C-alpha cells in the first residue's frame, strides 16, 4: 500500500515537470515570435515537419506541408534571383541613360551650314479651293519644309504668305509652336504685296519656261495647294493674271515618269535645297523623288547650260546603226519562220501521200 501511494505521489510531480517544460517552451517560442514573427512561424513549421504529427493527416494536408517545405528550401534561390533581377534592371537603366546622353549630344551637335540669300515663298492663297482634310495635309507639308530647311546645308529664307483662313486656324489649334519658328516669315498679305513683282518667279509645271539655274536675287514661289489634280493649271493662270514670271523645274530633261510632273509642296522645296547643296539637278531629283513616282533617268539628259538639246554625232550614228541592225535581225527571223512553215507543210503533204 505504501509503495502504491509513493507511486501515486510521483505521478503528479512528473506531470507538473512536463507541464513546466512545455510552458517554458511556449514562452521561448513566444519570445522568438515577438522578436521575428516570420522566422518564428517558419521555425514552427519546420518543427512540425521534423517532429511529425501523431494524428493521421489527409493527402491535402500532406501536399500543403510539402509545398511549405519546398517554399522554405527555395528561399535562398529566390533571394539570389531577386538580386540578379535587380542587377539586370540597374544595368539596363545605365545603358538607356548612356543612349539618351548620346542622342542628346547628337541633337546638340549642329551641322555646318552656310545661309543662302535665296528666297522661297509658299503661297497659301488657295484656301477656298481646299477642304479641311487637304488643309491639314498642306500643314504637314509646311512642317516638313520647315524641318528640312532647319537641317539643310544651305538654308533658304522662307516666306509664308496669305497666312489666314482654315490654314491659320488649323495651325493655331494643332501646332501652337509655329509662332516660335525661326528663319521663316509669316504674313497675311498676298505674295504680290509682300515682295516686288519683278523679283518673283512662280514655279508651275504648266509653264513653258524651263528653270536651268537658281538666281539669288529672285524669290521663287511654290503654290500651297493640295487638290489631287482637281484644279489643273490654277497656279500658271494665277501667274499670268498677276503678271509674274513663271517657270518649271527641269524635271523632263533628267527624269522620265509615267505620271504627271506635279509634285507636292515639300518635294519641290526639298529639291531646291538639294540642288543648292549638290549643284546637280539630276542628283537632286533622284534623291528627293519618292519611288512611287516610278522615275527613271532620261535617255539624253539636257545640260543646264543649253536651252536646246544637242546630240553628239557619234551617239546619233550608233543609234542609227543599232536601229538598222535590229531591223535586219527581225527580217531574217521572219524569213526563217517562213522557211520552217514551208518545210513543215511539205512533210505533212508527203505523209498524207504515203498513207494513201
């Protein structure tokens, strides 16, 4: 009986000791959680995995524990990947900053240029002949002219006359910075009022006069009209009515095109700039003309120093000899074809006689 009592007395003490140990473990665990909640949580999960569970677990719980363990095992890998990604972004930013710096340096670099006293006038007095869509296209072409003149080797003095109506309204609404454009004069006056008539030359493809060279004392007018060839000859008739000299670019002397020799405002302007730089009409034409025009070199380009084309005697003789040779070859081929037809007919007749 005494031994049983002693045994019964030891059981409460062992239970108390075990409870004290578990409470101390809980306190330590709480301290860990308070210091670093994330590490404490991860440590608890790790302990659960190492110690295992006494109660049976379902497959879902097992998969969840496996995912948690995998997540913990891959923590260092994720950290390394984040570092690499951060380093990669930093290198990309450095590269982009260097590219922007180089681009800004290129923009700051100004090309060597020599200002030219030649005047080019954009006559915008055809506002009533265009719809709003065409006015917007004209605005785009004017912007292109201004941009090309700013970076040209020999920039010209630009004038934009009759600046009013739909064009001015569209520019005020969509391009308010035009008032800060440099190297261009805007005026609501007509071209005949802004510049003396004796100094004006209207560039029109309908003119019988061919412009062989550019005169720095003259002001060359480009008609600011986008009409898709609906108003043919309007610039030429205007020059006649105003008593202004007129001419056309020597396009036909150097270029052969299937379409009409009507160019856009910016194309005519760019051709003038390119001629001032290269001093060669043919090179200027083929540098600026778009491929859709189907332009090909003319067979006998005319020199700018001559008003009438003069052919070389040797070249004329070679052309005549080539024509004669081609005619003789065609006649010979015709004779051979006739002989082959006769021979074939004879063979057919012999076959028919043999069968009969």
